[in-house]
C-alpha cells in the first residue's frame, strides 16, 4: 500500500509490488489478479478494524443503532479523507462491468453487513421503518456512502468529505426513520 500511495496505482507495477513484498510477480498474481484487488483487500482490512471498534463502542452506554450508523459514516469519511487517491479505484472496482470483478469486490467488503447489523437493531428498537428488509436498507446506505465518496473524490475535493457524507447520511436516514 505504501508503494501504491507513493507512486500511484499506475506507477506501482506488479514487479515493484512483488519486489517490495519479497515474492515473485506470479505469487502476487495468485492472490491479487489486478492492482485494484489489492486496494479492495486493504479497504476490507480497514473495515474489519472498524467493526472491532464498533463492537467496543456497543459495550458502552448511549451507543444505539442510529449512533452506530453515524459513527460508521464518520469513520468512513475519515478513511476517504486520509486516502482520497484510493476512493476512485475502489469505487470503480465495485462498478466494474465485469460481473465477476465487481461481485468479488462487493463480497470482499463487509460494509453492507455492518450497516445491516445496526439496522436490524434499529428496526427492533422501532427507530427504523420495517416495510423494507434490513438488507435492502443496508445496501442503500452502502450505496449512499460509495456514490457520495466517489463523487467527492472525482470532482468535489474542494469540499469536506465529512460534510458531504454527513448530508448523504442525513438524507438517507430521513427516508429510513419511522
């Protein structure tokens, strides 16, 4: 990741990545069929770490399901702000016209599951509408994140990604609440 961040996705060749990792180019290809899949794997690891932070916060008082969703968006905004150069290639991998690639990226990222867990609790608490499944609502929240982050990274970096995502979440929640 340091190599990709330093040289960009194009400048970080598979040869350089393999050399930095101390493995052969073929070994890199065994795990990552393309450079974007390296980014997706990195983002998946960041989401796993975020899930652990959420678990710790759940143990505390005053962290209901809607607070959890807000926390997730705040943390996701921090990731985007810290790694703006990664947002476009990760988003494009999710939107790749090759169904196999886009599906692999989608399945590698547990964001929908994280939102779904919070939404199930919010539905049980009567905070969120019940006429849609928590799965459908979670996909809508994940879409709100990815599309907003993609737009920000592509042509709105003069604005705060934190503010852009806060607005997207506020609009999404207005449609989710009872």
